[in-house]
């Protein structure tokens, strides 16, 4: 118990330093008394180190759209928590079964859309941490957990990971169960992970992803640059960092090929927005009818827009998305591309908390359901983190993380300085 006790003592110390400023977690009375009770139970259940489960004593934050036994689910909203209650998420069950301790619920934007919560960027509290997995990214960056669960429907893991200087992994669609998670868009939602430590992130991924197999050891990989209108969505700062990242990868021996991509990028974006709006409207129909005045204006606008989209339009867009994924996989195979590389966000975290930033650099990969990984790759002149986004092929998550280990080693960690 001594090791777990000292670990929770250190966590409590960091909470005193950071949490009052960054607001990564939903408030909880008696958080550390609860954690110490749960740690004692865990130590008594597994007294011998040889019998301990793989995540014994890991401290995990959980985005507040996941149902967790013993915690209310508020989803960053003003709706009654009893209305949102549901069975514990499958991902949380797996983590607890593997010996993880739940630190608490991390702050989310309202229903994982764009209505921001109180969380601030640990590197500069005047800036957004990104969203919608705002608290998960900030908590991981500030050492307020070993890792955190998040979700991504457009760019809600990879973007905040870049803004906060941590690793963010969004697996292939449905590799991690979404059961027990309040949906935003059932066709596009992904459950993923954020952590300041790549090995920790990989260990959790191997437990949560269905049918996990060891990663590949192929020499390479060949990196693809999706040239064209998509990359132009990055701002000057983001493009400059990307141009710094490329020679570092080439000097390490990785082949890089430019491939013209996404000529119809505006159509990709509009299709994504249509599906998110339509599916959010269907999820929230009854809640919105009863409690529309309690919704954030951004969420309300999304639901009202989606309610005007017909089932036929939604079905057609879903079919296009399936073809879009296949087209991307075909291009990767024909061009010999193992991983796409791109900026994780247009630039560094914007100033202010009214917006969580633009998720456009993550959108096409999320739409296709391909696995993505954010690697912290540097800082801007103001000291804010910037990230490199890696995208693997369909259901080749193990290869992505295997190669990610090597690629991550090329960049210096983005450390948070204690103030």
C-alpha cells in the first residue's frame, strides 16, 4: 500500500498546485479520502505483486460523458443529472477490472460539442485547452492523472492533446466500445486516450481496444503528406511547425511522399457537419423538447439545424462516408503510404476561453474512422505547445502506436513548469 499511498499523496499535492487554476475536473467532495479507500481495497485484494492486474494503481480521469458507477453524469450541461444516468461505460469497466483507480470526472464541453466549460490551458491559463476533451487533456498535462479517457467526433482528442502538449490517441472507429457514453454523433464518435507518457497511453490502448495484437516492426514507415487544400487550413504558425517537423523525420531515415489529396475538401467538411447535426438532433430530441432553455446556444443551434435534415439525406451522407474511408485506404495502398502526417491543429491554442479552437485538421481522419495519434512536437514563440498528427490505415492501430513509439522519440517532451 505504501507505493499507492505515496502516489495519491503526490496527486493531491499537484491538485493543490494546479486544479484551482485550470479546473480540469468536475468538483468532488472527499476525492482523496475516496481514492485512499479504493487504494487500500486494491492493495488488500492483490497483496502479491506477481498477481496484480496490468493497470494496478493507475490513476485515470474520465470525461464526463462516460457513465461511471458512483459518479453523476452531467456532460458539461445544466440538464438534471438523473435524466442523463446510465449503466457504467464498458471502457471504464475494463479499466477498473485491470486495476485502475478513477480520479474523477474530467470537464467536457456541453455534450462534447462546442459549448466550453471552465477548463484552462495548463501552459497558459489565458488560453483554451481545446475541446471537447478539455479536462482530460489539461489533467494529463498537469500530472493530475496518468491518463484520461476522451472522445472525438471531429477533433476532440487530437486537438486538445496538441494544445496541452500531451499524446492523444483516437483509435479506428469502434476499436474501443462507445457503450455507456452519451453520444453526439453515433456514426462519428470515437473513444480514445490522452496521456503525458507514451508508454502509459499504449498500455491502456492494448487493454481497451478490441482484439489487440502486438504492433508491427516493419522498417520505415513511409510517411505521406496530403498536399492540397486540406493542409492550407493550417495557419502560418501551424504550417511553419510542420515544415520544421518534416526534415527531422527525414533526417531520421523516414521516407516522405507528397500525395495530392482532398480536392473536394469543402464537401468533406459539409458532409461531416451534416451527419453530426442530424445525429445529435436525433439523440437529443426528447431532452431538447423538455429542457431546450438549459442548452448552450451552440448546442441548441446544432440540434435545431439537425432537426431539419431528413433521414434520406443522413443515409446518403453515411454511404458517402463509407466510400470515403475506402478511397483513403486505396490511396494508401497504391502509393505505399503507411502513415499520413499533418498538423494536429491549425496552430497553437487560441487566446481566450470562448472557443476551443478549430478541429478542421482532424476532421477528415475522424470521418474516415482511421486511427490517429498526436505527438507533441514543439512550442511556439509564446511557449504554447504544437503537435504532429499521425494517421494510420483502417484497423491498423497497433502499427500506428508501434511506429509512434519511434517517431515520438525524435521530439523533446513538452514539460509543464510548476508555478
